[in-house]
C-alpha cells in the first residue's frame, strides 16, 4: 500500500517583490515570524515564535490546525513551496524546500528534512534525525523507506501549479501578539446549566474554548485553539500552573472523571479524555490519553503515544509507544520542553487582528 501524504494545490509562483501572505481568521501567529511571499496559514493553524525563531519560506502552506513552535535553541525553518498537512506539528525542526509533511505527522526538536521529502500521514520524526533530500519517510518512529521517484516528482509538480522552481524570495518579519488585554479571555460556554470557572490569574488565548463544568486553576495557560469540554456529573479539573498547548482537545464525557494536577504540561495536538494526570507530568505533542487511564506524578509521555483505556502508570514512569508501555523510570522530574509556553512569554503575545 502506498503511504498517504497531504496534497494542497499551490498558487502560481509569487511575483518578484511581493510580500503578501494569507492568514485565515482563526489562524494565530504568536511573536515575531519571518514569512516569504505567498505563505498561507489555513484555519486553526498556530505559529508560536516568542523569540523570533520561525521562518516560513515563500509559497509554503500550513494546513488546518497545524502547529509550528520555535525557540532560540530550537528554531524552525520551513523551505519554499513546502506543505505541512492538517494537524501536523513542527517543534523546533527544519524542513527543506518542496516537501510534503502528511496529516498528523510530528517533527521533534532538531529533526532535519532535506528538499523534496515526503513524510507519510502520522509519521513521528524523532529529535536529531537527519533525513536526506528526496526521501520518503514513514512510521513511528520514522524511517526512510525509499527515494522519491519520477511519479512522486510529477505529483509534487502538479500540486504546485506545474512548477518546481523556487521563488527565492526574501522573508518579511511579521509581528503579532495575543494576550488578555487585547482579546477576550477565550470563549466560555455553558452546558446543561454548568458554566466554566476560570481563576483570574489563568490565561486563555483568544481562540481557546471552554464548555460546561470545568474548573481552571491559578496560573494555568490554555493555548490557542485548545478545546476543553466538561459534560459529566463531576467537574473537569485543571490544576494550578497547568500549560495546555495549541490545538489540544480535553474532554470529559458523561459518567467519567478527568483531573489534570498542578504543574502538568500538555503538548500541542493532544487528545485527553476522562483520565488522571499526576502533578508535574509532561505529555508530549500528539499523545492520546484515553478514558480511565492514570498517570502518576512526574511522568513523561512520549510524542504520539497512545495510553490505552484503563492503563495505570506509577510515579516517574517514562511512557512511550502506540499503544504506550512503560520504558523506564525517571530519576528526576521531567524537564520543561523547549516548546512549552512560559509565563514570561505572555507579555510578548497578542492576538492577530
């Protein structure tokens, strides 16, 4: 079976000297980003660069609910005419020109893709992996399965307006902010007469939505595009200092319980259902925590892992895989990931108008 890849028609090459780009109304740009002409951020796409460490080349496209996070130690560079597929995540990685990154794929910090690489849907490219140009990559973790062939190049050309030439256009800095002073503190919705309660020191980005019986503790940060839904007989509880990142869904369905204890960090693009997450645990990008699962204090859940329903893991467990298993014990609390929003970042962020 051929691996599947995201395909997006490209506009014709940007004209020399133009510097326009397109941002959907629900897309968010946080911090200073360097953009080439013809960049397109589709609905729900989030680019987070509080340290100015994200570059998007001319004609690149971020599809729906894509998340890109850069930092000074782990910058993001996306080449010209490259597509990042729906719900894909690029965290401190670099992607060459004319690449297709599939839907739901995850590129970890310091991963590097050459030009004309094809990344299959759902692939996980681990930290530090270097992928040569003209490679087809599949799997979790990713592996190179073959070279790009003439058929692949024809499909790339067809989806890019019939041309694989590169615009080689300069980048333009774009600066946007997103904070409570400039936008509503998220969208809060009642459900069955239950209304969310949010501590006044918590921060909800303007495109976050919280529905139903939800308690959000002091100092929590709820990122752009996050959806939190509490529809059970008990409140969905988000503890003090919890950080939930872009385009994650946290949902408590009827009959269950969901508790996220103090200091937990949940990465972008995660799915968190009726479970218990112990204090100071780190859940990396794209992980799935299923109903009735339980993580002890100070655990680390690897990117793209799926914690099965009813799974139990002790304190300090290192958890990874699909489905997830315990791969070891941590000798200390997990380190704060490079992609994690910090409270001191918030004064630098405002909403895109």
